[in-house]
């Protein structure tokens, strides 16, 4: 698979939906992840990311304008020991509990399917990063309908051990804009990971469609120490600071 610039991939679609990037910094020192949300409806756009312990959660920017909290209010990021879980829905909690119960990432997601938002049937995308004793690996997953057929769920899991410096994988919910929205297809896209955390955050945020972007979370985790830096960008709070 040809490696593309992350900016090129993001600018290539006005509406990739929600997206997860996981990889390794160019200097090889940090595990990197980014999670963004976009919105076409006023309800989807009425959100911000807020810190919640070592993770984050979504929150209504204006509670008086919240129409339906289902599917849009959840914890996208949670941390359990050496694992950082990143997902586009409440399956974050499913994976977290699965790990607590001794299950694997793939086993934890067996109880879940795509979102019940006909006619889109939005895929559930998930990732887990594990950093232990100076080693780093990650897994990604997508649960999607069979070409829009809700009677069948397709499950794909991808594993990446000792990822190369300056490289990552990008998975998102929608292939492009449309009605209904077409689901992502294929293997997570191979993309470059460049810059320190502030430059990386700026590049991702500025590459997302100006009309549809809502919020962005970025984290760099030191592979040797486990210490991390986090950036959160919310359109409703002025965007990139």
C-alpha cells in the first residue's frame, strides 16, 4: 500500500465522518493518535470534547439545543493501564470492560455491530494502543454493514506490531459524502506521521473540511516512559488555539 500524506487523505473528502489515526512519530519516540468528529446536522455539530480522567468525552456545547444524545454523547478515549482505547462510540466502554474481563480487543467487540442509524448504518471504528516495557503495538477494527444491508455485519481487525517511525494508519467511517453515506472500505490507509504534537495537531485540524469539522483530539505518548501530551481542539471554542 502506497503511503500518502495525512493532509492529502483528509482534504480528499468533504465528509469522512469520524476518523482515527494511530501511528508513531517521525523521531520514533512517541506513539501517536488522533480522533476527530465532523457533523452535517445541527445536533451533530453541537458538541465539544472535554477531558474526562485520562481520556475524553463528548459534551453538548449548548445543552438547550441538544435534540438526541444517542450515538453522539460518549467517551471516545479511555485509558486502562498500558492501553489507550480510541473509538467513535460507546464501544469504548465495551472494549474497556472486555479488557477488565480478560478478553482480547477482537473478542470484546463481538457483542457490538454497526450503529443503528438507518439508512447509513455508520460503521463502528475502534483502536487500541499498547505500550509496555518500551514496546509498542496497536490494533484497529471496523464493524460495518454488508454494503448497506443491516442483516449482515462484517468484522475486520488489523494488527500492527513495532510500527515504523513516521508512519501510521487512518480509518474513518465514510468513504465520502453522500445520501446515504457510503461506508469506509478496505484496509486502514497508510499515512505519514510528521511534526511535533502542535504541528501535527495544526496540520490535521486545518486539513479537515471547514464547514463540517467539529472537534479534534491528539495524543503523543512517550514509548519509554508512558508519559503523554494531549491537545484538544473545538470549533465552538475558537478552533485551533
